[in-house]
């Protein structure tokens, strides 16, 4: 006789599904990285995991389909743990809710509803109409983090924006005259690269390109292919044609956000190098850029903030998350002061505090 799972089992297996969903954050395109686990509760023995899935790179197949294909016939009568409501719409493949019904699962436990207008409760309804026992809101608080970008875009039309700064003991981000300095140590830098790998877009202002000539790629061993799309906020198109970002635009997608009115001839050389453009109308600023990125179905943006754009983004209240990495080094007189002020952080709550070597990594989230 099948033993019904209890609440503790549900929370434990949902936690495992959430860990699976963390794996593909940043590589599923416009699709959220969802986790799914299929578990059999047979007889008196330990429950048995028969299928595991995470939304595939590029967004297809969906997590449930991956898990079902591993489980095969073992899915019949099983319980499915999935971090997001199974879809009900016909995309490139039939809906996950139908696939679950066809496989004959008995119970589906879900963390969060899917706000996508094509789903929005219809996945639950399809499953219930097919006689499946559906349980909602299990592990919802923990499931949110890997889905946060997608959720923000669905609810606001713009991507989740994380603003990150590395700050010296004397509150600076660069030396006098905007001369760049290595502020944080290699362990904290590796963390930054991990956040890059988990973001759809990495954003900087043209000032940062001018002073640092950065690559903005993810260079963690094993994750080199996970560099996000690079976006430069550069209304007047001041980026130099010989900047590293431009010369590598053929390998890593690179978008310059410029103001309309920049002459076409000026754009041509950048276009030939492989850069794309987002054109902002007169009067449009960073907020409009985020909206444009949302329209392109970008769900998460990591903004490695410099002084000017940093301040304007933070003062406009656009940050959903702020990461401050504080290092013991001193930049001295004339340093460029961090754009993150206490009053920006007072509207947020501290969600993570961790030491990496001598550096302290703090994450804040909008309340
Ligand atoms: C699921 N399981 O693993 C994911 C889902 O463009 P499509 O057809 O792939 O559909 C994308 C939508 O599907 C996306 O906006 C979101 O609502 C849902 N994502 N659903 O059942 C999954 N990633
Ligand atoms: Zn689906």
C-alpha cells in the first residue's frame, strides 16, 4: 500500500527541487530556471527519487519534462515536486500539465504560481480537472530566489536589477582621477564572477568603460561559457572603438544603449565590430533602458556601478538588490566615493553577510 507523504517529506523534497532550480539560473534565456523532482512513496520503505529535472539551457525542455523522461513508467502514481506552477500553454512543445497527466502522476506539490499571463492558475486547474491532488505554496519563501528575475519581469515589465560595488575601507571605488584599483581579493572576485554567470545582462556606464576598459565576462574555471550579455549605458556614444568590449563583441553579445540622434555613420564601425544598439528617445534614462531590456525578455541585470550612473540609478530607486563588498585596503585622498549611501540601504534589508578572506560581502534586498 502506498504511504502518503507527510508535511516534512513535502518540505524536504521541495528543498531538493529548489536546489536543482538554482543550477541553471542565468542560462535559461527568458524562461525561469525551474526545478522538479519525482518521488515514489511505495510501501513502508524510504521514499525513492525516480526523476530530477531543471529547465534546460536556453529554456527548453521544461523541468517537468526532463524529470518525467528520467522517471519513465515509474512516474505513474508518484508525487512531483516543482518550484513553479506547471505550464498550461502550447509553446514549442505541449504543456507540462498535460505531460504530467499523461504520465499518470498522483500528486503535484508546487512552491509558486506562474504569473505568466498564459498560465496564471490554468496549470493548477488542468491538473485538478485531471484528478491530480495539487498542493500549493510549499517552500515558497525559498523557491523565490532562483525565480526572482522572472517574477520581477512578469510583475513589473522590467528585469530584476542588482547594483554591485566593491568599496575600500575609506569608502572609495577608484583612486583619484578615476584610476582603477584592485579593491577586493580573489575569493570575493570569484563570487562576483558567479553572480555574473547567474545574470542575463551585465550593465556598466560609459565612464567605467573609459577608465577600466573591462571585459565583463565570467572567467570562473568551468563557467567561462556563461558570460552574460554586456550592456553599456552610453547616450552620446563615447565608447572608444578600440575598447576591449567592442573588439570582443563578436564572441560575447554587446549592446550599446545610445540616445537617438547619434549619427548613423558613427554607429557603423561599432556595428561592424558586432555591437548592437538600443536607442533611447530624448529624455529617456536608465529606467527606460531597463524597460527596453524587459521588452527583450531580459529577466536579471547585474549593474557593476561606477560613480555617475551608479548615483543616478540608486537615487531613482531602481535597485532591487544591492551588493556591497567591503575590503580593508585604503584608496586615500581624492578617491572616487562609492555611489551607495546609507540612505539607499535604509530602504532595504540585509539578506546575506559573508566573509571572503579579508573582504565582507553584504547583500541587501528591497523591503
Ligand atoms: C514550466 N516548467 O521548467 C519552466 C516554465 O516559451 P515557452 O513555451 O518555453 O514557455 C515559457 C513560459 O513557461 C515561461 O514564461 C514560464 O511561464 C513557463 N516556464 N514552466 O512548466 C519550466 N521554465
Ligand atoms: Zn512547462
